[in-house]
C-alpha cells in the first residue's frame, strides 16, 4: 500500500529584522528542534557554504564569488550581514531615533525617479563633501498633496557623486559636482520654464560656511546647458552673506536655500522624527539585487496583475544608495548631557568610525522643507469641520501605486 506523504512546510529566506514573523518562526522552530521534536528542523546556511561547496565530500565550483560578498560588505555592511551571514537585524535601544519597524512601515513600491514624471513637484538636497572621507550626496524628494493629510514626501532618488573614472572612486571635483547638480535640476524640472517643478534646492553650507563660497558663488550666474539653452542662476536672498545680491543678479532664482548645520541640525532632526512618526515620508522597498522590481499594473479589463519591471543601472545604484540611507537613519542616536538640558544627534559609538551620515543629513534637510510646507499649509487654510482629525495620521494608498 502506498504511504501517505506527510504535509511539510518549508521556510527559506535570508535573515530579516527580529520583529518580523520569519524571525519568530525561526526562533520557535529551533527551540522545538533542540527539544528533540523531529517534526522541526532548522539550518543556518551562511555564505561560507556556497563559497566552498562540496559534492559527495569533494570540493565543487563555488556558487558565489567572494568579491561579491566583499563588495556588499563595503557598500552596506548591515544589509550584507543579513543577506550573506544570516545575522538578524535588531534595533539599538531607546536612544535610537528611528526604529527599523518605522522604516519598514513606510516602505512602498516605488521605482526611483531620475527625471520629471507625471506633473511632479520636487525638492532637492545637496550635501557637498569637503574632505576625502566624506561623500557628496544629492537626494530628491517628490512632494505630493493629499486632500486629507496635506503634503507628504516620497524619497525617489539618492546619488553619491563619485568620479567613476578613478580606480578608487574619489569624489567629483567641485566644478563637476556643480555641473551634475545643474543637470539634475533640469531633469526634475522637465519641460517647464525655469524652475517651475523645483520647489527648493537645499544646500549644506558646512560648519564653517565653506559650501557658500565653493558652491553658492558658482551658482549665481546664468548658465548654458548641453543644448546651448540659457538658464537662470540660483540665489538664496535670505542668506546673510548674499544680502543685496538680488540687485546684482536680478535673474537668479530664489529656490536656493542654505541650511546651516550649526544652527538647524537639532531642529531638523526633531522635525524628521515627528514626520516619520506620522508616516509622512515614504521610501522604496529594500532592493534585493535581482535587477527588477515586481509591481502591480491594471490591464485594459481593469484587473490587477503582477509584472516584473527591469531596472536600469542608474535605478539600481539609486536603490542601493537609498538602502544605505535607511541604514544611516537607523544608526543615529540621541545623546543628552547628565542634566538633560542639552541634546545632540549623531551616529552610535560603535558605528561612528565605520560609516558616514551624509545621506542622513540630506534627508533631514528635505524633512525641514516638508515640515515648513505643511505648517504653512495648515496655518494658511480655513478650518474644515467635516474632516476627521484621525485622517491626518494615515497615508492614503495612493503612494503605493506603481509609477511609470
């Protein structure tokens, strides 16, 4: 008589966060196995096994290249440890300003936007490097106005300005960075007149103001793009060093805003924490390195179907940088003095010499603009007693729709 095949459930995945259901099952099933229950079996298979596989006890060709693991560890150590060494990710205690659970809750199906799409409005933040150990980061946020909750933001691109022509990937020279920044602004402005689709260009002047002379001075003049078209320059009319420059550069656009880290960093982080608590900043889902993203599209019959959207190299690089941005966000901690009278935000002690916070600084600049935009919108509009206050604490499902 044929034996009845017992039902089996197989769970296979790389490590995730300790608050995910997969970790709880892995933990509970392992306990059952250790207690001798033969219905449960757990195996930890890190990258060491596919790097040196065996067939019948004899060495076989590797299924994974060590160079790929090393590259992933250099780019994003936290993510690589989960993917290749099965080390589950956990939060860093009460001082951690943003937990991984908040990041995961605000991840949605977003494809990086490298140029203007669907009548979008954008704000761009630039944190230029002033030393060889820093990164020059450009991060873009798409601003969307919802009829119930007001303005919220989608982080749709993050770029590290390195010179790919150098073997060690040194940062671009200042003139090349300015050129790249101008091209980025044009891409997001689309075919509109200067600069109707760019709500702001935010720039970190540096603790000593070096970014003002290095970048601000070089953005004042009208400039010519690749096609020979003349465009307006940029001027922050409210910045003290440019007082009276409006008369000297009457054509310069006032979308440029210098945000001093000495004066505003703590305030900007507080605003970012508040916006994240209200789920008003959205991120693309974590990238798995497959070269495509699975999205949902509605066909001509009105039915929703899953489709694999192939990514360009630029889109893949953007997603990798956005994942590093999330790691930087969750690595920032709050520090207070013994009396509790002052506070600061910076990388945790174990990570301060292992990673940067340049991407994090761009996100708090973007948050500062969004926070101010929401404040002006709320204080400037008439009260509507028909809207429930609870509607301000949930993002509509609009942000999860596929783009492009």
